[in-house]
C-alpha cells in the first residue's frame, strides 16, 4: 500500500500506519533517516495532523522511530529479536544474524559475594566471586551491558584469561570444563540510570530490558549470576507458546 484509499472500510489511521511502516520495512526510510514533519505528511496523504500524530505515536511505541525534541523524528535501528528457548552466547547470537560482535571489558576484579547474589548462588555471603563487566557491541554500536558474577573457586584465574575476544561460554568449557545445563531468569523493563545511559549511548530513563539470570553447570550447581541490561530500542525478546 502506497496511497490512502478513501473508498476502503479500513480506517485512515490504519492505512497510513501500513504505508509509513512499509517505508521503513522496505528500506525507503533507512535507520538514521529523518522522516518528514507532521505537516508535510498531513499534506502528502491528505489526512489530519491528529491522524498523523496518532500513527507516529504507534510507530514510536513499537520502536520503529524515535522522536527527539528540537531535532525531529528518526528511523531507529532494527531490533534484534532474541528467543528465550535456550542459552546462547552474545557472540554466537550476533554471528548468526550477520552482525559483527564486539566486546569491551569495563571492569574485572574479585569481590566478596553480597548477600543477595550469595543467596542466588547458594553460597555464604563473602564467598569470593570474579566480577566481569563487559560492554557488548553490534557493528560497533553499544547493544547491552553484562555484569557476570562467577564463583571464583570453580574458575580460578579467570580474570587473567582473554575475556574480550573469547566467548565466556567457550572459555569456561575449554579452561575449566564448565558447561551450562540450564538457567533461570527474570526479565523486567526498567528506566536507564544515568551512568548506564552514558555507557550505552542512550538518553537517561530510556527503556532497558533488565535480565537477572542464574546459570547451572552440568552438576546442577549454580555457578554464574548474570545481570544483563539490553537497550530497549535494539532488543526484543520472544517466546513461542503452544495452546
């Protein structure tokens, strides 16, 4: 659909949504492009500005466009859809999508386990943990931040390993014989704190998909507690359900 059909029973706002959404999906409007202002869209498609604003709100709520006060409205980068059916490494996920993965190590140190994390890992508070904080990049753009808390006694010396170019899953398997059997996780939507927004290149209070995950080794031992902060404008999580 490229034009409004006034003889159609389909509401004008829905027709306009399909037209503008199609321009994005088919690449006529590319990521980073500024789309025409409301007044021009209203004139081009001969609909009210109220209708145009309604459609732009729909596209913004679905993450297709971003409206920046004082600058205009821009097409966003397409979201990465991530299934929730199996444990997959960031590097593997990006490679499967044809996106160049990248990693920056932001922090590596040994810490005593805080009470909440100790409870998740079923150890005593104060147990030695290896904390690894990494920024994950897709084609050079920040995608997510990972905070990994590993039981150091199960992977001694891991902070001296190559945690930038080697996927953690492969490193744990190769150097320590640790393989993941299962994981459980909780997902929430949160506003980006100022310090995370700065690292991820987004506005403060922008939406983040926040995941807390406990991964269990093949001995069914909780070994890693992971906090993931995914950019809400770049990630969509999905699952398939059977009736």
